[in-house]
C-alpha cells in the first residue's frame, strides 16, 4: 500500500514536467523497474536541469561574444559593413541572432551614440520608448531617478526585459506573481469588472523605471477561489501582474515557493487553490483547470468529503462546496464500491408530495430491531423520529421495546424547551409499542393526535421507513469503509444520523435538514472520516516527564452536547471524548 502511494506521487510529479526538454529523463525514470522513490526521481530531474542550464549558458556566451566582436572591429559603411537584414528589428547590417535588441547592447554602446544619429536611436529598448510620453509628465524627481536608472541599465536590456511586467511574451502566459509589486496591474481593460475612475489619480513606477499615471481600476475573478481586488489599469504595461502581498491579504491564502513552482493554499482548509511555474526568472500563475496536479487534488478532495459525509450523492456534495471552501471535480459515472454494497435497492414506488406547514406539526415514528448482535452499550433496537417539515432525524438506541414511551417523553420535552413548540401530531405503524395503553394515555393527556397506518400497508408510513433505509445505508457504508466489527453498529447508526442531518436533500430542494430547522447552514469543520486512526493527548494527572504524551485511538463518532470527538482506545477498548485529537485520514 505504501509503495503504491509512493509510485502515485512519482507519476504526479513527472506528469507536471510539461517541457519537452525533460521527455527523455521522464521516459528513463518511468521505464526503471522498480520505479524509484520520489526523492530519487527529484534528484534525477535536478541533475538533468543543471545540465540543461549549463548548456544554455555556454550557448548564450558564445552568441554574445560573436555579437560584441562584430560590433567593435568593423567600421560601419552606411547602414553597416554587411547588407544582411534582421528579421527582428527590420534593419540591415546584422542578422536576428546578433540583434542587440534581443541579446543586449555592449557596455560602450551609450558613449558611441550621438544625439543626431537617429539610426542609433532606433536601437533603444522598446520598453523605454513605450513610456516616453508619460515621462514628460512625470515629476522632476522621478525624471531624474529614471535618467540615472537608464544610464545603468542600457547595457543590460536583455535581462531587464525578462523582469516581471517587462516581458513581451508574458501576455500569453497568464498572470505573473511578483513579490515586489504593491498593486495588481493589467493592460487589458476587457479583463476588468466594475471599472471605476480613481478619485485621486496617482503615479506608479513600472519595472523599466518609468513613472506612469494610473486613472482606472476594477476587479478580476480569476476563478472561484481567487478574486483580485483594486486591479490597476496600466495600458503601457506588457503583462498581467499579481501583487503577492495583496493576494495573500485579500484572498486569505498562503504562498509557498521552491525553485520551480509556487503553490497557493487556502489559509483555513490548507487546500491548493492555484499553482505557479517558474518561467525565465518569474513565477507565472497556472490556470487551475489546466493543472493535472490541481485536477487530481480536487478529485481526491471529492473522495475525502464523500467519505467524511458517509457516502452521499455527489449532487449533495456539490451543494456544500462553498461552505467547506473547496471546489469538487466529480463524475456521476464513477463507481463507488462502498455505495453499491451499502445502498443498492429496488426501484421506488411513487412518493407523496404532502408536507407539514411548520416544524413538529407532524412527527413520524418507527422502531427498528430486534437486532441479534448487541451494540457496545447493550442495545438491540433504535427508535427513529423524523420531522415531516424539515426531515430532521433523531435516533435513540434502546435495549428493550418498553423504552419507547420514555424516549417519546424525552423527545417532546426537548422540543418544548429548545424550540418553544409542542408536537401536534405523530404518525406510526400499528406496533404494540405505539398502541399500548400507557402510550395512548400519554398522548391523550398531551393533546397529541396519533395517526396509524392500515394493517399490511407500510407505504402509509413510508417517510420514516425510507429514513430507516437511508440511515442503514449510510451506517453500512461507514462500517464497510472502516472495516469495523458488527458490534460497532450502534456507533455507525448514530454517526450516520449526524451526517444525514447535515447533507443536502432533494426533499428540501437541496437544503440540509439542519438549515431547515435552525435557519442557518451547518458547520463542516469538525467532520472527519469515520474509523480513521487518531492520536489523543494524554490527560492523566499522574504522568511524569517521560510518559507518552498521546495514545492511539480510533475515531468513532460525534458526541451530543460536547465540543469534541468520540474516540475508541485500541488497547483498553474504552470510549473517550476529547478535543485534543490529531487525525490521520
């Protein structure tokens, strides 16, 4: 199992290397038997990258040397000693590989130019020419700073043009992540939404050193997770620019860098919301939908939440994506073996569309059992109570049928105190636990109307019957996935009820029973995969400095009226409730 996970990581890592330069080394690694570890694969790629970088540097030095030699030793005649025409700048006297606009100007180029030599003026960097008009209107201090900057940077134009915001090709490579930028910027007005004029226009300094006036701004939705606020419209700019500081502050995200990539994670759930690649010295934000890492991650998160919520329908999972702050990639045709084993049933009969007008106007009751294996607390039955309006469900584990009336009294008292309403009507089958004299006397005294189904017609009590099936489907899924012994069925049923109340349902038009009852969406922060391994802080007061600080447990459910998790000690076989738990899902 561990080797398979390691192989999966290696495949994901190699899949992210999209450059053709790595195709040979990727094929070599993938053909190795057995497949090397992720660390060894990374070391192979690192060495290959070092070789490629060294080869490129040698090639660049050779080209620069040839260019500088030809510019020093030949006296120009007219437009140059050679009549060759450059495909890049359109001028004669050199070819494209030797063009100074591409490889940079020699150090003495500035001293050789004269103010009257308009031909030399044509070789000035396009980045500087693009800002000449704005420079005239810039403040005197900014002009002086720019003049000094130009003197030092003229000989290094090629490197300069690769800076964030100054590469002509970056417009095709989405957004640049710049840790030195104070604002988000874009030259594309069509990308901006809610464009507005800035009340007090201000100047910003662009990577060329020029100072330009900014008069408009707006916002941009890159995707569901990344929204850029107050993006400046700078038409003279040559790429889209993201300020790392503003992105981290506004989107509440964490950015992690390495030599090849930048990963954007949600601050709350630590889920990846974006990925950047190193390109010519700057990080380029990759669209999440184009990333195989991101797609695989979203599919994995869909599976994780599918397990956390007890294997609900994927339609229900999509409806809570905004609440759990995670987008899901799901496939309706994808087979879940646990779902088939635990839920497959006959096709349903036609359902009634009648519904109570308010919570607790109509309550459905039914008893399940007797089950031949007792749960951990000795129960053989469970009583299911369903509110007809909200579809909220309560389950009570019982050892004997005779406890039914006590559970009804307990439930009615809770509803009276917590919701300040009285149960008006209950509906059940003709079981003796609902028709005995004690039960009938109580409901008469409380003024509750008792409806029963006709003999041999369970369809008239179909809502609670279907709820039984729903609870058992989820409980089976939880037990199968956790590989628990059958005597844990009680914990599975209680956890299933907790999850069902927090899962959107078609009966409520996609709203959870919890929200229908309480008027607000439920929290999902506490949910974990049922049956997973966890470690609980040792709270014993008799421990010394060298005793273990935690013990190994198994997560087994959610306790009522306590902020913590219910866990099971694998050594002492005891249940425990704690909030100091570290999970391994």
